[in-house]
């Protein structure tokens, strides 16, 4: 009997716990709930679902956030429950989940940044892109971050879409941001920004930049801002030309053409208030300063090897780029989850088609999907195929999963009792409504609660009002 036939004849529902409510978690839930006799409980440490779609997508990209409508439909499916404000590893352990469910799917993403590994990286004024993005998006983890925008020059290390978001928010006139869902506290701080020059540093060449062409083109259209690069930097060497000859390099070719338009701007006078400067084949070797950032030391690179890695040019002159702010945007990094094997170097949970491994052996009933499975690559939609693969592994393993009924969340009452307040999906809908109402008062789509305590307080207040109204 194959897995699907076993599921069809199963007298008790297959209970699955999903840890994390970002795109990969919801796509896993969608793939599971297409079958009958399945119950999915989704856990998240925040009271709010949707992961990086809520906390990572830039506020001036509302169309990307419309994918939440898909996740909302999944969350309303029979057999789905959301348990927010529950930290797996604190209020409840992996071992407890494995005992309560037939299968556990880890979908907690990659929540921190890779480090540059250079002196001065920890100086005040040196920040990860994650901190800045979380701060302006109202993520509770980053509301105590402080950014000093009293300087006229900022440096961004990295040339991917997150770096583009950081650059665009720094460069965009604050009046253009006020009608987005950027949190009001961030707008107030950005309104006083004196940043005028933003340098975007690429350790490889223009042909290897990781921007999508749509994001890069946007950087050339920011109001009161001009995008610039040195035309000499756009003279491609043989390594880059060979790379662009690959039929799969269409996006890279588009980027090079866009960079050429930025190069044409270099000799044209402009009244723009802010400037975006693109630099290529430069590696930061030190962030300088005593009590705060004062400059970044850069060294020239050349492209070498079959993987087009950057290599410092022997004898290359270093130069210091004065600045008061540095944002490091060189990729996300997964974080270890207590009770699960972890590949520190790769920042992922070792797995085979989504089956978590301990050494070379699959751990029964434990699965992984998303960035914590494959690394931080791809766009939001990339997670769907990834999660479908993991769910296919679950169905293949049904006969080998622990037989008999499983209690699910009912068995976790004592453990979950340590959580300050479990937030259901209906509770989230109440928080969501309140945020949208707060936004309407300011002429924006929503005004987020930026503290968990404020979310819970607002939720309880609204529920109390509903209770009073129903009693009367």
C-alpha cells in the first residue's frame, strides 16, 4: 500500500505541526490540506503570521504583499489552526511536538545575517540589513535599534534585492513613504535624515550583481535621486563576457544594460538631492572608527576561477570611503533550533528531500522546508515547490510514521500554559482589523503594532468590547 492509499484508509487524522508561518510554512500547509484526514497546527513565536512577507517586504512594494491573500485562504481551510505567540524551544520543545504529532515540519527560515568577518564590524553605526528592514517594517525584534542619520554618507555592502530595499528606503523622500505601511516611528526618524550619498558596494562585477532587473531599474527611478556608476567599471572582462554568454544569464544581461544607463548619468548635471553610487569589484577589509563608524576601507578585486569568485588583486591599493553608516547585506543565515541537528557552515538543517537528518540517518517524523532547508535563495514563490517536495516525502513516509492516533495541541496544554497568550488565527484577524483601522486614520493601508505587548493589549481590548456588545 502506498502512502496516499494508507492515508485514505487511516481511521484517525494525520496530525502535522508546522513551525513558522512564513511562505514556506503556508505552502506546506496548502500541500498537506489538499488531502482529506489531515489536521495542521501552525506555530509561530510572534502573534502575527506571514513571516518575511509582513516583516521583510519593503513598504513601497504592496503588490508583493498581496500573496498574503493566498495564505489567508489557506488559513481558513478546515483542519488548519494557528498558534501564535508560542516559541518552539521555550514554551514547547521539538520532543514534545514529535510526541504529539505524526509529523513536524520546520519552516522557521533564516532569521539572521551572515557576517563580513572584518575588523570594526561591531562598531556603532555598523548594522545588518535585517536590523534596518525589521525596524522600518515594525518587526518587534528590532524596535530598540537606533540608526544615526545625521551623516551625509551611508555605505551598503552587497548587491542583492535586500540591499536594493535598504538603498531605496534611504533615498526615497519621506513624503513618498508616508502613504505606505511603513511604521510611523520609522517615518519620524527618517524625516530628519541628512543622508545624501549612498554607496552600494559589490564585491564582484556588474555582470554578477544579484539584483533582479525590476529592483535595479527601480533604483534609477527614485524621486529626487540619481543613480550613478563609473563607465570604466562597466568594461567587462573575459570572465564576465563568458558568463553573460550563458542563455540562463538573461537577468544579468538586463542588469548590465541598466548599469550602463547609470553610467551615462555620471557626466550629466542633475538637481537631484540624493545620489546612489554603484561600485564593483571592491571588498571591505575594515570598518574604521573608535567610538563609531567613520569610514570603510576597500580593496580591489578581480574575477577568477570557474565559479567567478572575487579574489583580491595582489598589491592592490586600499582606499577609505568616509561614511557614518554601514549596512551589511551579504545574505541571511539560518539559526539552530534546540533539539535538531544543524549545519553551522551552511546555516541549514541537514536533510534529504526535506527529511531531517542526524548524520546520514533520517529522523522519523521530522521534516524541514524553506530557507532553513536549502539556504536563503529564491523569491517568495520559490518556496512552493520546495514545500511540495517536503510534503511529498511525508506522504511517502506515512507507512513508517508512528501508527495510531496523535493528540496534537491537546497534549500540549501544560507546556503551552507557559505562553503569555496563545493567539489564534481569529485573534490575528482582530489585530489585523485594528491595524488597518489605525492606518486609515493616517491615510495609509495599515499602522502596525510594533510591540507584542501592544498587540495583545489591543486584542484583549477589542475582544472585551465585542463581549460587552454581545451581552447588551
